[in-house]
């Protein structure tokens, strides 16, 4: 067995809301039996959750529920937050050395965790794409929550990372008709890469069986409600932090007998909860990233770990159109 790592130095991103952050050095703990030491290869910034934490926009009522699995510090901050890390095992029990793994860990150059906290990447899932695993887990939960089935007419409003993953997964179901809706016509390229139709709100098809909203805007949610057919489900994926949201529940909302429901990855969907746990759901999500279509979500050039503070500031700007911002560890 390789020797335990003692006094190994690592660096991590710490958020200091509102709108401040820094890279801090820390020493790794000694690796215990049943643990692995991982050197990060890639991580990814969640443009939804992490930028809200960075902005200090998490309501106090959600401080504990918003904890990342390996978060250090307490909200509102300073806090080490994040949950999309892919690395290589540098030390660990027999059979682990040299394996590429995914872990729900923050942005940090090296770290030590239990083996049951990581998912080994299948041979057909490249490390660079595997940083989407946490987002894919959210998408898997969304399909379970929405009950999307064979032949359904599905619209996804919001062509971001979550919306793109949901549309891509749903399009693999036989007979489904998938539309990806966004106000940015540049997102047509993403829809084309995923093999789904692109629409703007003014030319999207109505009378849909399921509408998934993932634009994190009130306008997008109201568009989603307007596209739903009689007794259809509108699944809300967006999280708005402390921002109020105005929803049009007049008009045809009641006469159409619509169901508006939330989906959140913190709990396994009740439709699968008796047979699936968090680890098996995450393992499924990792395996689904064998699909090369999802490389289209990395249209922005990878950023270096040393540049993370500047990246966080850039991602909060409305004019930045990045989808999944991948971070490389050189």
C-alpha cells in the first residue's frame, strides 16, 4: 500500500460574499485506511448555485440546505463551495491508484476523501466531460420527477447546462418530440448538437405534455406555463435565491388544470427513492456522460485554476454567455 500523505499542501477557492474570493493554501490531512488522495484534473463552476453563493444571494433559511457535500466554512461565508471535481487517485487502497474519479468536491488542487465518496469513471467517459456529472445527476432527477415517457411532446425552456442535459436525455426516449427554447438565438447551435429542435419563445409549439423550465427568470417560467397543454406538468428547475419571482397564475392556468412542481437534486425523486440512493443515482449520471453530444456544453475555453477568482467575477456578468465553465489544473 502506498504511504499515507502527510503535510501535503493544497490550494482551494474560497468565496467571500458578496463578490469577493481568493485562493487559499491548506495542508491535507493524513490519509486513513479506506481513503484516497486525489489530484484534481478538472472542476466546473455551477453558474446557478455557485454564483448565487458568490453574490451573497442565498436566503438565511437555506444556509444549511444549500451546504455542498464537502463544503468548508458556513454560509453566508467565507465558504469553500462547489461540487464538480474530476481527478486521479495518487494514493489509496489496492485497485485505486491511477484511477480517474468524480467527486462532489469544491475547487481544490488535491484532497483526501473516503472511497465511497468517489465514482470511478467508466472507460468510455473522458475525464474532461465527467465534470458534468453533478449537473447530469440533476437532469436525471428531473426526468424522474417529470415522468417523461415514450412519445411525449416535451419543451425545455432555458438552453443552459441543465436545460441542455435534460433535452439531450429526453431526446433518447423513443418517439419523443423535444424543443429547446431560449431567447438567445445563438443557442440554436447547442440544440443542433444535441439533436433537438430549437425555438424562440415566440415560435415555440404549444399544447405540450411536459414543459421543463430552467432559465432562472420569471419571463421564462411564464413562457413555460403558456406552452403547457391541458392537465400537463410544468417542472421548475430554476433556483432564484432571495430574488422574488412574479408568476402568471391567472389566465388559463386553472382552466388548463396545470401542475406546477419543483425538482431539486438534494433528494432522490420519490418515483425512485425506494430503489435508488444518492450514490447509485450519481453513478448513473456519470455513465450517461459517455455520450459525446454533451461536449457541446463546453463552448467556452477552459480556464486555469489560478484564474478562478477572475472567472467567478466574469460569470456574474449578464453579458457573459458561458455554459459550463471548466477549470483545468495544470
